[in-house]
């Protein structure tokens, strides 16, 4: 349950801006954008040691029907500093940006850290059309484990008109792009697209100490891209699967000799999905693997272990290449250089 309130509660309002405010040790949440709200902006604020969330954006629906429009749209959360929250709330609200039953929120340029659980949560698949970009997120899950720096969840379809103006159970796609995400403490994945999370475009992110996670329910989650990103890991580059999942054009730096694909579901007889034989194996192509020993590189597919040329002859990892890591320090230096370029810091 979420208490619908905060130090600042915005409901039934449009074009409201909260700017350059300090929320220091408030007992509950800092700013709560509730039910019908349009074009609210939360800019350049500090949220420190909040009892619950820093920012909550949450509407309401009639069971699974959101077509009445009683939810926030086009909220902007930009250039804020959130830290050390969740003094009382140790769940997904604690110290974080928490989004539920809303759409088209922009989360941009924020620094969020020292949270008991995730730093940013999408509680459901409602509406969509959100954009998460250029954020620095780290030190999550200091009092828990299993979840991600960014956590997304979905077990129930919602009817909205967000995607194309007509009622639809399909949300608009959400974009998570050009963020620096660091997994430490109890974090399991940087972008934890959990359970039935679908319709995410995860692109050009820097993921430190964490692989990509496609989904939890192979037959329930689908339609996500993990593309053009950097992964620095000590193990596989991604795990799990789902229908219409993509892992392409990524740089994967791994200090492990384990196959980078060893935790992805794959049938050697059908390593790629086709209309006549759909599979939960993510489509893989154009990736660059930086590994300790390229001569020992294998592409795991079920019980099979192929070299790269054999894998590509089967349509799996087409266009991908393998490069020497050159040692942990050299590999890290290369990864940092690519990350600076990707994030526009070069």
C-alpha cells in the first residue's frame, strides 16, 4: 500500500513547478503527484533522508481500466539530488522515484543513491511513453537483495489511450537510455525488467557490475531491446529471455571465462525465433565481446557450445566479434573510454 500524500501533494492541477527546494528529513514522501495531474515539473531539488520516497507519481484506475484519465501525464523529474532516503519505508518507495498508474514521465539528469531498495521503480505497465535518461544511479539495495538499480514490474494489463489515442492494452514503449548504472550492495541487475515487464527500449546505457536481464517469466514478458550499451561484468553479459527480445550492438567486457550467453534460454535446434517456431531466445547480433582469451570463446546454446563462426552460421550472433580483454585493468580503461564517449563526457 502507498500512502497518498507527501510534504507537497499535487492533485487536480496542471503546469505546476517545484524548483530548487530542499526536502530534508521529511517523515514521509517529498513530492507526491496524484490522480489527475498534467505537466508537473520537479526540478533541481534535494531530497535527503526522507522517511519514504523522494518523488511519487501515481494515478488511479477502475480495476484495469484507465481510460477515465485520472492519472498524471507528462511529469518531468529533472536535475534532482536524491540520497539516503527510506528511513522508514524499506520497500520500493524508500528514497526513490516511484512511478505507478501514470504515463509519459521524463526522469532526466538526476543523481540517486543510498536507497534500501531500488533507486527508480516502474510499478506496472500502465500507459507507457516514459523516458529515463542521463541519470547517475548507484548504491541501491543497501538493505535488501535480488532487485535492480532500476526496477520494473508488470503482472496486469491496463487499458489506456496513451499509445495512439484509442483504448488499448498495449502501452507506449518506455525508453531507458544513456544512464550510468552501478550495481553494488545487494543489487542483482542494473535494469531489472522483472516478471512481465514488456515494451522497454533499453539503449546506450553504461552498466557496471551487472548483466542485462530480459525477464523473469519467459512466457509472459516480451518486446524489450537491450542495445548499444556497455556491460562490465564478471560472468555472462545477459540472462533469461522472452519473446521478441533483442540483445544487439553491445560492448560486453567480462573478466570471466564463462560463456557470455550461458544464462540465456536456447534450443540448439532452433537458436533463432521464426514465425513458424517462436522461441524465448533473445535475438543476438552485432555485439562486441571483450574476453580474457578469445581462442576459448564459446557461444552457449542449451547443452551446445559453439565457436563464433558456427554460431553465426546458425543465425545466432551474426555480425558479432570477439576481442582480447587485455587484462582487467586494460579492459576497464577501454570500457571507461567507451563509456565517456557514449555518455557525451569525452
